[in-house]
């Protein structure tokens, strides 16, 4: 830190301590209010131990990117970090900053390295000190001109286009071309299916590049970002796309993150196929060309284009064995002469298709060529979406991640019997019904707010004409291709498929996440210390495991669905309420995302990380409008993810995305967070409470905004942007908003006011009314306020938040004393026990901590302590066997967050015998 910065920091610190003293004397609560920044463990360690998520280390050379948190003041910059192998040697790696603490020190760093089986035998170490050695031939080379970007990883040379329809022009290994013409394909039709008397029109669109840039460049990792739209020869344009290509040093693989934004008319445009296509040169003899597909359980389907097994005449065991193994067959001169002479009469099957049309069934078919019939090759339950096309002398391994989970998906290989095979990785299968995402009912006469509120009362669906459109929603898929110099063995291919489907990721131990102080320290780690804690731990684990089973038993899968869970259960039909208005898809309601992420941080569980990752991908893309009149707001829970007319910041909130971004440095998640910075502007046109009396601000530069679900989401976006970039303008808007909330007549109890869109300042309201919504702190407000108070010097805000935390569940006596008026005790009392616990922790007030536990155990609008009974329901009562427990997703998410935060903030006040009494 420079002398000028150090002097400024010391002056700010003295000013803050002075303001804290003033705050302590004026806060209408017992106890003092010292500054509590989550600075983390001051016992700084020189080394940061890393381990593989789920002990799933790479068995082959693979590029890996991950994130590491640091305590405040622990690390100034990342340029002196080194990655140390288990044997003590330094590994090639690169490091960059993804977030900083207020003092400028590193809060989160991101790292990239190329690792293999040798690096997975023991913990890797990230060490402070030393220097990196990535110059010359040890670094990826990137060159560009007006037309192309060339990337040389030292294992392959890739050419990316800056214009035209071809995204990847070519991939070479030395002088050998292995892939060409990588492009997107989209099949459009005017009807969802053939209808008698109506012409079915169809058209093919191809990618058209708008821009290709080097988004990230380092010695180990390069990211190429291409944006564009699908375009047809007739001028039709649909579905803007972004594709990121990830290349790593000394690897011959490209990971692709593909995002589409839906800009079509769902009543006129029906997507019949959506994929990424490549041309693969084929030079081997037809009997040395091989097709492979993998199943989820490690099985491999393997055939040659021209088969030499099962013939009437035996070519010889050595020849048969070579073909089955994918090796080059001996010279034709060594063949049985009758087989050699008969080779022209053995059919060459050039076309193969693998189609996963449901989560429970796939089919593999083949034919000789177009114009001839298909043969059924194999059937199975779940395909891994991975395989191989090429010859004994090399080809490409390919894969679509979460293949069967994101059905309908398909892989096509065409013309493998020619000198150029076509490989298409279909994210939406053309053999499946066309994408039909029209709204599911006609409105049923709900043409006024009064009727819509009546509909809400019966089905919990907040309907409004024109609001149930998918326009602007997005979907992100992950694909991968890898260049190999021979046909992989079945074992090798199965392993590669596993790495594509469950990519190895380096993580820290839970204790390190906790001690670093990131995410507000709102969780604990380590074994339970009492019977009460044991009971809570058991119940936390039960809910995770129960929802894992529900995802599988009820098949919460599909292109637009994977990652989400459902809201409420129908005990009569023994199904989740998939068809009942607002009770169907959850759409982050009451912080389901936060529940999973905080539980991962404290447990380190591999399965929980994957659940949370899939949910973040879904809720950040499908549940949010990224373009159009509703952009960038999210949609409340509904039968269709985009169906609800409540377009709100509480769903698109950045606080749900930050975890995945910081743990993986994923650039697409960075996009999602950044698009929320100016989200308040949309609230001018889409007033959240328009049906219940909320009026838009008359001044065009101001917007009516609640301090809970609206401002909490906006604060998350601003705070995250500031810690990522150091943007002082964003920080100032955040500070202005915090101060002006604190200066309201009753702080957070004032509930809402008009905010200036330019500077973030709220008008001070003229009334003295108190309004308390049970939802205000149920969508991440508590979690972001904890981080804000631990990072920023705004005493009046701290006072207002602590008042709200202590007062939400307080009795009338407290209300009258501190607010000079009373309000009806709101809903979600158990969920808000975490607020009471936080106030008790901050103020060092044991009475508040004990009150928090009473509120938690009382279970108001939540769950009682104790694992709920589970009933196994079997056919014929139901279609398939399933487990049932009396739970709702709202209650589970809020119970779990309250449990984790009460343990973190009031764990020393828990009654240690509660769990024992419950067992008795």
C-alpha cells in the first residue's frame, strides 16, 4: 500500500471508529455496537492446501480453473503465487484477482493449471512467494489479425474466425488437420408438429458472427469469446448466442460454454434442432474408422464403419481383434483372400445417431447413407453424451455435459464413409418434438388486476396477459472436443466421458472458506459440539439427501428444467404440484440457491456442489429475462419458469450467482452478475407491486423501490461489481443507498421509498408508517447486509439493520418502546430467527441469541426440529415408487439457512440438551 493510500485508510478508520461510538450511543438496543468486519483468521498461513472436489482427480492431462478465498489483508497481489505439486515441484499455473477487500487486499483469486493423475495423488499447495516461469514456449501463443485469432497450445493449433458463419475454422496438430468448419446450426419450423391442412415450413439457420475477441489471456489459459446470431439464406435471424472457447497449455481439448437467448415468437417460431457442428477429416481405411458412444454407467458402444466381424468368411483373429480394439488392421494382403476380395460388398455405415429423447431412454441407430433405412443398433437408459469419431490414427472425442439431464439431446455422425465426416452435437434433438414453450393456458378471462388477484388466491399463480412469454430467457450448455492421435480404448473413453460430465475441480477445505471470512461468515464448519447441534446437522443432511432423491424420483430434468426443484407437494396425487399455478417450479423462491451454496461451504460435499451448480446455471439463465421489456428481471415461481407476471429482482439477484463465480471464475456467471447493475431502470415500467397499490415514481429519474427484495438484489449487484472491479461510481451509489435507508424515519421498517437512478439515493419519506413484509429478508437481504456491514463504513445503516433484525420477531412491548407504534407479527418467524441471532452476535447480547433459538425451535411458518417421517409409496397407488415427507421447499430453504446462521451467530447460546430431549 502506498503512503498516500495508507494515510487515507488510517484517516478513514479513525473516522469510522468515531462514528461507531456515536452509533453505539444512539442505537435503541441494549449493548454496544463495535465494528465487526469479517476479516477472517489473522493466523495467516503461507500455504493454501487444495484438494479435488469429491476426490475426483484427473486421470489424464486436463486444464482446470478454480477460485481461492483470502482473509482481509492476507494477500496484496497474485503475482507471487506458485502452485506446488505433491512432490514439491512447481507446476505451470496462472493467477488473477476476481475480488478485493475494501483495503485493496485480495479477497478471491482465480487460478488455472494443467494437471494430471500425478497431481491428484496428494493435496496440491498454493504458496505465497516465489515466481512463475511462463515465457516463450511454455505459454500459449495467441496471434490475431482482422479476420482470425490463432491459438497455439503447443499441443494443437486453433484458428477462430472473426467474421462469417464458421466459428472454428480449423484445428491442427502439426501439419495434420483434425477439425474444420465448427459452426452452430439451428432448425426452424412454423408449427410445433404436422397439422392436417396446414403447410409445415422449415428452414436451416447457421451462426453468423458479430464479434470474436480474446476475452482472457494468460500463459496457461486462453478464452476466446464469440457472439452472434443464427441466420438463414432468406434473412431470418433468431436466437443470439455467445460461445466461449477455453484452451489450456499443452492440451489438445477445447471446452465450449454455449449460451443462447430466446428472441423468437413462441407462437410462430418452433426450434426443431439446435447444435454445434464440426467437419472431421477421415483418412483411414473404412474398416479402420471407428464410432464410439458412452453410457452413463461407463459402458461403451463401439463399431467400425465397415465391419470385419461376424462375416460369413473370417478375416482372421488378429484382424478382428485389431478392429474391435480400434487399432489399425494388418495390411489387406494378410487378410483371408475371400474377405479381401469381398471388401467392396461389405456395407459401410456412414451415418450414426444417438438420441436421448427422455431422461430414461436412448437409442443408437445407423444407416449406410441418406436415402436408405436406419438399423436399430442399441438401446439404453442414460447416455453420457460422449463418444469418438475418427480412425485408428486419430480423431476427436466429443461430449455434451449433462446430456441426459438436459434431454432431448442428440449426437449425429454423418458421412463417416467419405473423406469428411460431419459431427453435430445437438443441444436440442432434431429427432424429438419441436421446442414448444407457449404459455399453457389462455388467461381464463383474467383481464383485470382484480381478476388476476382472484386467480392468485386459488392457484397461487400471478397471471397477467403478455407476461408469460419466454422472450429474453437464456440457456447455457457446456460441450467439449478433444483431439487424440488414435482410437481410445473403451476404458480411456469412459474415463474421458466422466471428466466431461463431472469436470475435476480444485477446492479448499470448508475450514478455509470459513476462516477467510467470505460470504459474511454466515456458516460454521466442524463436528457438532452438543446433542442440539447433532440434531440440527442430521436434519440439514436429511433435507439435502431428500431433495436429491426427489430430483431423481420425479425426473426434474430437461433442457429448460434441469437444475430447478419444485415448490410444493400434492399429497393426494402423490406428485409435486407441477400443474398448479405458482406451486410448481421453485425459481429460487425463499433462497433455495443460498441454502445449497452455504451448505456446500460448510460440508464440502461433491454432490451438493453439483446440485448448486446446476441450480445456479438454471436460475440465472432460464428464470431471468436477458433482453426485452422485462430485462433483466426474473420471474416468480410458476408452472412455466417464465410464466409469472411478477417480474422481480428477487429472482435475478446477484447474491445467488456469486458463489459459483468465485469458486470457478466462470465468465458467463460474470455476465449474469454485471447485467443486473442497472436493473432498477426496468422497475420504472414493471412496478413490482402494481396490483396492490404501489405507484411508480412521477420523476423519470427516480423509481419506487422496496428496501427488501428490490434493494437487497440491487445492493448485491453493486457490491459485487465494486469488489470485482473497484468501480468507485458503483461504490458511491451503494453508499448513498445505504445511508439514505438508514436516514428514513424508521430505517428498514419504513419499507420503501423512491430512489434516484443516477446516484442511488433514496428520498426520505414524509410519513411515519411502518410496513413489514415477511419476504423482505427472505431473498438474500440478510446475507448481503452482513457482508455490507462487514465491509463498509455506514453507521446509520448498521443501526437501521440491527434495529430491523432485533425488531422483526419482537413483541409489542419492544415495538412500542423502540418504534413508538406496533405492528402485527409477520410470517416466517422461524426463518427470521437468523436476524435475531445476527443482532445478538453483533451486539454481544446473549439475551438476543437465546431469543433467536427460541424463535428457531418454535418453528413459526417453518419446520419443527426433528427429521420428518418418510413414507414409501409404491405402485399401483402411483406410477413409480417414490418417497414422501411433509416438507415444502420454502420451509426447507428457510429452515436450513436459519439453522446454519443461528449456529454461526448464536451457537454459543444453544441449549446443548435440546437434541437429546428430542430423542428421548
